[in-house]
């Protein structure tokens, strides 16, 4: 089985529809979805866990999935922010390693980076092959998990130039920690929604972090207060659509690569 851990339902909604996942039992506070199908003579089992945003929720979801389902691989999947100007919205970043930063940005430097969590070599090779076969634009590099959303272009570009980040998120490092502790192969994949030069509105960092968070109300409220931002939010919505599609196509192709149908998997997704 493959387990995919994501923070938010909206990050994996396209994947869940394409794969015809159905609801599955899980502990309170997270949502679980399961898909079982055959490709030729090969059976593919996949589970998507939507944990909610942040380190603690992501790690707890991954630990539960590993203990309960003993997956062959755990994948941290979701939206990310680009830290390089050559990475576009809808592109994928496949982590060659994942680090973490904690505390206030004022104190961040190379020495603040946590010990690296690295993906399984075979899993990363399969991921690269899947992206190439699916004709998805992708980059390979360091992903850094932050304690908060990287809202400003200056912060994202600094993280790229000074700390070598290709992309940032809030959960991959902690999913990887849980996988490493259990000896389970791990992969982190981010679909880029906000490019490096994009300034995110303040409300993005203050939204509910639950797995099934509904964003329509806060977005509508923000637009009522700042109608001039409708264009930028519309672009952000289109970027999210592209990222969801890229991730869904990628996961389907990776499933075939891993099973040799083109193995059973569990995917953990954090909201």
C-alpha cells in the first residue's frame, strides 16, 4: 500500500476524484480515503490521509497511517511556494532532501536548518520517471518546511539564494521524520501555487488549519475589503488548479511506476 499525506482537502481533491477514492475509517481530526484497483494483473492500493496544516498534525497523521497500514511508501503531497524564479505555477518540486526551520525568521540561517530527511533512492527515481512520462514540468531540490506560510517574495527568494531551497511548505519534514523512524521509504512532492515573486495576502497565513477548511468565506471577506486584489487572487486560483492537476496526474503515473504495472502504496496528505 502507498500512503499519501496531505494537509488540505483542496490539495488532493482532483486526485480523489480521478482515482475514485472512497471515504475510509481514520482517527478523529483527520480524513482518510482509500482506492483499490487492478492494472492488468497488478493490484494497486492507495490511501490518502488529509491531516490539517502544520507540523504536529502532519506527523501524527503519518505515524497513525504507518502503524495502522504498514505501507510500502509514504508520500507528503501538497501545495508549495517556489523559492527560485525559474519555477512556475503548476510545476512540481521533487525533494532531494527536506529540512526544517523553527522559530522567528530573524534568527534563521544555515545553522538553523534541521537534520536532513532524505527520500528513498528507488522512490525518487520512480518519481522522476513518472513526471517525465507524464510530461509534467518538475524540479529536483531541497524543500524546507517552515512554521508559517512564506508570504513575501523577499522571504522566498532569500530562502532560495541563502538556504538553497527550491520550495517551501509546512509539513513535509515532519511526515518524513515519521517515515524515517519507522524505516519506511519517503518522498516529498510539492505542486507550486505561489511563484517566488508573488506576495500572498495576509489572510492566507491566518486561515483555519483543519483538513476540510472552506476558503470561500475568508476569500470573499478579503475581496470585500480589498476589491483591487481580485486579479491576483484569480491568478492564485488558476495556479492552484494547475498544481492540483499536476499532482493528480503525477500520482497516478507514479502508482504505475511503483507497481511495475508500467506495488501497493499508501499516500499521506496534510491539509
